[in-house]
């Protein structure tokens, strides 16, 4: 089994970091999240428990889904070259 280059490894880590940063920002921009965090009429529907229940899953999904896609794409391209 051939070892992949450091550039591919660094690219996967960078993509994971970008995904873990971008996913919460996208989550915060959603109308449902804004409503839960105080954007409702006269604080209607404020629910700060979403920070403890949803936010960790958003960060994990943002980190792992791009990494999974990158890994699958990298393996498919490696198989085509061989």
C-alpha cells in the first residue's frame, strides 16, 4: 500500500477545519436558529438549549462530512490512476 503525500493529508485537515468553522456560521444564519436564540417576537420561543444539543452535532458534521467526501474523492482518483 502506497503512502499518500503530505499535501493530501494537509488538504484533508484544512478542509475539515474550514467545514468545522463554516457549518456553525451557516447554522447561526438559519431563521430557526435565530428564532431560538432570541430573534422571535418579544423573546417568544427562546431556547438556549440548542447551543448544547444542536451545536456540537453541527460542528462534528461540519468537520467530518467534508473530510469524508475528500477521502472518497481521493480514493476514487487514486484508483483511476492505477
